[in-house]
């Protein structure tokens, strides 16, 4: 269904396209689906022939009697029963954000959920307000059949990633300890450590048992992607001095059973800085860098220093690793403030055929920089990323102005897919239905999840 190979086979010629050639694309509609049309409802501008339906709106009551949480972020789609689609969606809320909580401003709905299914009860006063919701959506009738909380009591659930075995890895982008803390003008009480990944089966009918996958490390997680043949999980970190991690599970598909956490290193260049912020070590665009992986210790760290220790041991440094996705033997990753102008980077990591095994030493993975934004670029501050059904990357922006969706073609052209010209909200959670006919996206701060339909296969 997804024509990933076309992208991988022709991506190298993108280096011949000057960044200045895309400066006016957002308005002109060069490439892609054409010029965007202003939305009369002032929600999201789309190309001709496309339209959206509101799937979820923060604050409305769900099927389980709880409220749709705000700050929807990372999201994935899974096939459901009888033609339905299942979406599992993160919510990037802290315990202090009671106005965005599924339990209500005064926790008046907290009793509607089994306390044993709430990871951090917060002494009944400041329970974790993030977690995930699951949406059962009818794509034919374009309506939501059911929506309910499927992971409760976690916080700042930013992005994550789907697994080949039918679950969602929900990542906490935080590092907080148990006890009282004064945050955002109020007292917060926590009962648990935070900074973990949690697994949510797509078929879960309600809140899952909230088990932190401690082997995947304790740090400010952003996103996750699984290499299907090996079952190795790749993880990004939203810090300006971050690492690219991977988890080698003892048993592929059974992450609770433990494994090894590693950090990517550039072979022959330990502690290499990919950010291109200085004139020292430099990540040249389009050049392949051979890689290796170093084992990390004390991964369930008490101090928030795993990335610093990993860098000291030779790991490569990145500028706020954000979205990551898998596509036919490669991973694509965004770094939202990478590059000399700190406007973002996009990397490709070509997986080794011997991914995660001793044979990888003879046939290692390789890393290259495929896009680096500047003042003339259409794409700014790249965030969530996915490979589209028509074979282009589609990337969410997280900027201070006009956050949109930007496509990148195999020959390096950038073009607008959608634009939020009406609020300062970032776009997040980009994903497609299994048949490629519906694109889902969140307008995070506006509290909206949209389903977008149209002639997706017509990109050119």
C-alpha cells in the first residue's frame, strides 16, 4: 500500500535541489496537491478537493463518562472490526493541567475509573492527566463510534510509535520524581517516577495495566519506531543535547521481559555532534556516516543524565530528537532545532540487515542528513513524521507561526499539505488509515483531532 521504495530509491537526488527553491511554496502550492484554500471555518487550510471531519474535541464526554483530554499529540491507526479504524492517541498533559484532564477540573470524574488502573493517583488531588485515549472510528460514515481512556495516570505523553504486533508505545516526555513540587503556580503531588514508555494494545477496551517499560530507559522520551524484522525499538529524546537510542529486547514483541538499551555512535568519531551549531565537527548533508552502538548503564536513572553519560561514552549528539518512522529498511527522524539556524533537520538511518545482532559489526547501519531548514525553507521545526501512501514523507511543524504539514518528495521538493493559519497550535499525530484513504492529524492546543479525505494518490 505505501510506496516507500520509490522514496528510498530516488532520495539521493534531493541534494541537487536548492533550499531557496521552496521559499514561496506555502503560498504558491508548488508541487504536491496545489495551492491551499483558506478554510471558511478557520480551522485548517487544505488543497482543492480535500475536506476534514472533526473526530474528537477536547472537553467533550467520552463513552466511559470521562472527558476527552486536551493536548492531543502522537497517534497511530490500527485496523478494527467490520471496517472500523482504531486510533490510539497520546495527550501531552501534566498533572497541573486540570482544565485538560479526563477527570474534570475538580477530579469529579475520578471515581469512574478503577484506581488500580491509574499509574499515578497523585494522592487523589493531582493524578496524572496525560495518558492515551482510544477512538473507534467509522471511515465510511465519518463518525466516531466510541472513545475512551486507555492509559491513565501518566503525564506529558508526547509521541510514541506503533508496533508490528498491534500496540502503541506511549512515551512520557518528562523526568519527575515522587513527592510534592510547586509547578505552574500550584502544588503537585506525585506518587510515582515518570519518564517512561508504556505499551497500549490497540484492542484494549478500557484502561490497561500501567506498567512502565523501565528497560527502555528513563529520560524525556519523544517517539518510538520498531524495525519489524528484528523487533528492535528505536527511541528519540526531546532535549537539545539528546541521543538516538535503541532497545534490543530479549524476546522480540515482549518488551516487559527486558533487554539492552544502546545509543548510536558515529564510527571513528566518538561523541560526534550532529547539530551543526558550530564550525567544529560537521554533519555534511547527503554524506553517509557509518555507525556503531554503545551499551548504556543505569538506564532507569535517578538523575536525569543518561544522555550526558551516553555522549561521554561516545554517543552522537542530536538537537531535540522528535518524530521517527520506519520505511522499508530505513528510519527517518526529525530534530526540531538542528542546523546552523536552529530551524530543524531530517535524518535517514539505513538499518543494517543484521540489525541488533553480532553480524551488524560487518554490515553496520548508516546515518545521513537529508534536510536542514534555513530562512528560505518551507519546512520549519520538523516534529512528527510519517511515510505517506504516495511515497513522500509528511512532516508536522511545531513553530511559533503557521504550523503546517509539509511533504518532502524523493527528489527533495517540499510542498504544503495543510496549514493552520488561524492559531499558534502545532500540528501532531500525523498518520494514515490502513487503506491510505484518510489522514488523521491533531491540532494540539485547539483540542481537535481531524480526519482528512481527498485525492491523496494524486500528489505530483
